[in-house]
């Protein structure tokens, strides 16, 4: 299995997934998901050493920024549920954050997609997307499983699907990578 994982190159995520432009975020600590109250888009909240940011996961647009959050809420470890206060259109709510301080995101969708991180060459982690239920991946790479991100330049902080299953987010200590699909793309290949 280790040899198969090492031999699998990074490839684009398959249809219906489409990448959103890469977002550099220095000092990234964690991420969490919310839903835009106006248009229903998945939102990704980013917590970093430089504050909090909120991104539209469909467009990649930064829609809110707080460079100086209240010190009591600046990192999710300040509260038992690992959350931070929302900003912009989700002000007044709290967002659960997964990353350096713990927590987790969804690793499966209702329609059969799976995400997992593997480390066949420690410390560099690889994120795999699949439709075969995860390891040990019976079929060939690029047919039922895809190596979509290789974290060989930064530390993996968190990865997962939004609760809607329409967004994939992978956060490292230096950036955020996103993939999205339309609401009507509900079947895995």
C-alpha cells in the first residue's frame, strides 16, 4: 500500500469538483464552515495568527476580515467547543474550528465521497479523495481515488467537506485550498 501511495501523483479532483483559486494564509491555525444566510453558499472561516477571515467557497472571494479579534476569541482553544465568533454575514453566530487545536471536519458525504490524509513519507501528508470508501483503494489511481493535495511545503492543519457536501477544504499552515461542486451534482462517479 505504501508503494502505491508514494507512486500516485497529484492530480486534479474529478468532475463534478472544480478548484477555487488558491488562498495564501500565513500562520493558518484552523478552519470551519458556515452557510451564507442570504444565498446559501458554503462559507469557510479561517483563523490565523493575523486574525479571522471569511471566504465564499463558491467564488473564493474574501467577504469579511477581522485583523484584531477579541483576545478571548482569537483562537478556538479559548472555549470548550473549539469555536470562534462569526463575522460579516454570520456575525452573532459561532463557528466550530478544526485545526491546530483539535476538532474535525466531515470526511464523507451522503452521496459517497470520502477524504482521508495519509503519510507514506512522513512528515509530508497527502490528501486523497475517493468514491470507493477509502483505504485500501481497490481500483487504480485516477479512477475511484485521487491524490488531490501533497502537503510537502507546510503542515496540514485540517481537511474535510462542508456539512452540505458541496465544498472540500484543505488547510495547511500556509494556505487554504478549496474545491466546490453545484448543489445538483449529488452523485459520486
